[in-house]
C-alpha cells in the first residue's frame, strides 16, 4: 500500500508599497475559490490565507498541485491589490485583525493577548493511516524525529522588522498555546482520547481543533497530521519534507506492526531539541533522540534518511529527497533566504524575495 500525503500551507498577505500586512484574507480566499474551485480557506487573522492540496501518492504530483495552488492564491491576492508571502512570521508591521467568527471570538475570550498576537503560518503534512490505532502507534514513534522536520523547514527569522535571532520564531510563538509541543507517549487509542478529552475539559483547548501537538490524529481525515513545520518559502522544500514525513510514518508503522517497542524518549528532551531546531535550524547542533547527545544537525538528518530509506525507495522518492536535502544544505532553509535578502536591502528586500520565491 502506498500511503497518500497531502499538505496545508498558511500564508501572509502584504500591502503593496507599504510596511503593513493586508486584512484581505476573506476576500482573497473567496476570489481564489470562485476562480479555481480549489481548496482555500480563511485563517484566524485577516492577514492570512490557507491552501490545501489534494491527497497524492506521487510526490511529483503533490509538488505540482502545491505550486499551482500557490499561483492561484497569489493571483487572487494580486487582483485585490495585495501580495502573497510564504513566511511563517511577519517581517512587516505586526498589526493584525481577527477574522469575524464565533469560534475565534471564543478563543480570544479564553486566551486573551496570546490569541490576539498569534500570527503564525505553518505547514501541516497529512499522511494516510489504516486506523486510529495505527495512527497512535505512529504518533508514539515519530516524536523524537519531528524536530528534524522543523529544522529543515525553518522560515521565520524576522518579526515586525527585527531579527529574532531564531531560525523559526513561529515555533516559539506557537509554543505558547497550552496544548502545543511534544506530547507524551499515549500507548493506545484510548490513551490518546483520554489526553484529548482532558485538555478540552480543562479549558486548555476549546475543541479538538485546538489540540496543538506537534503531531496528532486529524479530526477531518484518516491521517496523521504533522504540524511542527514552518510554511516553506520554496515549494520544492515543502515537497521534500512531505516525502520525508511520509517515509517516516511508513517506517514506524511497519516497526509497530513488527512489534518493535516505542523508543524511550522523554518529552522534555524532545522539547529541548525542538528549541534548538527553532533557534538555529539546520545550521548548528540538534539532540540525537537515541543517545541524547548533541550532534551536527546534518548528521541527524542523515540518520533519519538512513532509517527511512527503504520506505523512500518503495515509493520512488529516494532521489527526490536526497536532491531536495542537498539543495537545502547548500542554499539554506527559508530563514537563510530571508537573512541574505535583509543583508542586501533590509526588510523591503526580504518581502521582495519572499514574493518571488513563493510562486517560483
């Protein structure tokens, strides 16, 4: 069985020739849907828009789908006089307005300033599963590897015109939600459902959609939803990471079926690794989930690649992923692209580089 993979991406909308974001999310999404009948959606903030791919077995088809959807959303933005940016935090002024929605209003009532300032754009990778039970077995086994996917995707160094010194400041902002981050081992679907119900009954989450674990069972699809990544500036990086994520899910699902035990990795160690991934991306060291030792980030990427190589070969994605990882290693992630642009011409150059790369 070839597992399907789909991707959701969140974007910023920026005004033209102005240091501000544009509160045009609803209008841009409506225009894109009318013009293309694609999968687009409004987000929590009016300065955002979201697209979703179809589920694909072939990563080349996924890449083409994402690229086409980005172009359609960018064209809808241009028709409204604004620009589409694939950046996980805003390099521009941080003034935002929430989308009119009863659920969003409840979120603001409950979480206050945390919700009001939550302008963050992620990439969510959905990988199909056979059953919720298999999904929980996958969640329990991918925990230690998710910081590697975050590091590869890191694309949010700036916030409101200033360098945060982080490669992924989005993950820092997102981590303020009370349900965000690495979850403990669930052990069974019953354990997962108990944890989910406890978080909702405690008020830490209004509903199932606010379970913000790094990875979770999707509430809408028969998938594991990996939510740890920044939206990527380069759509090729998105396809590479999606292929790697699918191979990881397939690999650990096979391990679970073969009776291999869940790796004994403490949640606080995963959180420490995620912090390092957010701080430096793939440019420094990460924590090896097996040994607990600090190792060069690319060494850990290599360990992950070696572990999932049989799954990549079975779907024909081995060369695609190796090429994609080599490109990220040579050029850097989106955080490096943004910082290089800033060195050339400040925040204006960052915005121009993002506009160009988003639909390249």
